[in-house]
C-alpha cells in the first residue's frame, strides 16, 4: 500500500528531529545551523524550513515529549503516596529516552532559554523537587535538588560516553524506521537510584542541625 502524503511528511519530520538530536549532541545547539541539519540529511534548506520554520521549533519538538512525560509522572504521583525510591525510578524512566537531547542542551544558555520561556522548565523542576522532598523544608528541598541533579548528570554523561565510544550508531540520515534510543543498562539504572537515595538520606552534619 502506498504511503499517504501525511505519513511521508511524518517520516521526514522524524528524520529531521533525529538528525538535529545527533548534531546538537555533537556540535552543540548554538554550533548547529539549520543548513548543517539540511546538509546532514541531503535535503534543501527550503525543505527543512517547510517542516520547521526555526531552530527553536526543532528544539521544542525534541524536548516536548520529555516535558510531557515528566508532567504525566508528576500528575500520577501527586496524592499516590509513593516512596522516594519509586519517585526516583519514575523520573529516571521519564528522562532515560531523552539523555542525548538533555546532554546537548545542558550547558547551552540559548537552548536553556527556550526551555524556560516555552516549556516553563523552572516550574516543572520545582514541582518534581517538592514531590521528592515531600515538604517545603529547606534541607529536604536541597537534598531533592541535589538528587535530581545527580540523576540528570548521570543520564547525560552516560549518553555522552556512548556517543564518544560509538556505541550509539547514527542512523538519522538513513531512510527507514528510526532505531530506538539507547537506554540505561540495568546496572547503570540501579546505580543512579542508589546514588539519588543516598543523597536524599544523607544526615545533616553534626553541629549544623540548628543552622
């Protein structure tokens, strides 16, 4: 059966997103132009702009699904009385598929500005921090922020290492189905969970309890 125009456009759009994800990780968001992405795919810039009028639209399309996944998890977890381990595991699962995208934008002020302005990143992170802390107590919130930071950095660094070692092959420029993104191994995931829980349960140093 011949593919419809809509399905063909959907495949092309996904190829563009895959290519952008690869190039953002390799060259940085600021260091990648729309022309670079078009050249990587062997298409004209005009064809690329037809699907995505601006690079910011590409970034939003890449991070939108992970933002939605975090929102769905937060909605499900609210009032569910999940313990810290289940909360940490849920957040890791939501972030795991987007490790390469997170790695590409982590140190990019321009990209982070898109997340803050278009996706209300600060509010989303604050919601997750309160969810894990279970209270507004400053010490508990600090532990929660540090635990989430460890999770994000662990996922991003794992994807960066795989990219450098060539574990994750780039098939974004090839036609056909997009391969699934690499995921944390069981050992990597369990280690991240253990690190996050250790941070969350670190006692306040002796003598500082009243500060």
